């Protein structure tokens, strides 16, 4: 794989990652809710899900998913239902009244699992890697599956860097909100709205 191909791939990947998409919105919501550690752990969970999509694309599973309308619909609605469930659970949590108190927290392990499940159940992510990675595979450079894995890992490393930056930046907004107790309820509602909105958009999106 020549350096020019890799350079174009890295540029295209960064252009895609800089724009805030569903994964970034999810990470920002977690950071605003529980701080940068929660955002970073959610980033790791989402990255674990991304690794699954990369391997699936390399093995051709994503091709099957794209060709089957039923499989696409099942995965899409499962992911949407999970996001909506997260939003409802957020709205049902009690909000503390004191400035020093934190919003009810989920364990870091639970945050990791949530991030992984949300991403693994996102068929758009599977189709993205199936469509994006092969564009940079060179037939005369060895195994196509091996090249896709290498390209996917480069994508994953860049995503970890950019998503972590979003998580840390969002923590600053959380600290501002915590200094204003009257905004704590709004914070929870905004966080829940992100989850619910992502779920509804996922369910309503066309195949």
C-alpha cells in the first residue's frame, strides 16, 4: 500500500471524524452527564464496537447485511430501541438539588458496555465501513481483507483521538452547568433528548 493512498485515506478519515455525528453526540452527552472519564470510557466502548464492524467488513459479513433488507431492519430497530431506552432511563432518574451533588452515575463498566452495544447495533456504521474501506484497497498489494483491517485500525486510532478530544471538551460544559443548580434539570433533559433523538432518527432513517 503506497504512501499516497494512505495519505488520502487519513485525510478522508479526519474529514469524516471532525464533523459531529451520532457517535460524537453520544460521547458528548455522556461527558456532560458524568464528566470526561465517562466520555472517554464511552469512547472506548464505541471503539470496541467499531472494531467489530471493521472485522465484519473484512470478513464480508457487512456485505450480507447490506444485501438483506430484513437483517438491516432488525439491527436498525434494535439499535433505535436501545437508544430510546437509554433516554427514558435518563428521564426517570432523580435529579439532586444541591450544587455539590452529581447526577446519578452509571458504572464505568456499564458505560463501556452501553457504548459498545450502541455502536454494534448501528447498521449505518457497518455499511459505512463496507463502502469506505474497499475504496483504498489495492489489489496488487496483498490480501484485501488484511488491507481492510490495517485501514480500519488506522481509522480506529484517529477516531479514538478525536472522540477523546470531544469528551474532554464536553466536560468543560458540564462544569459550567454544575455551577448553576437551576440548569441541572435542563442538563438531564438535554442528555435524554440526545438519546431519544438518536433513537428516533435511527428508526426513521431510510435503508
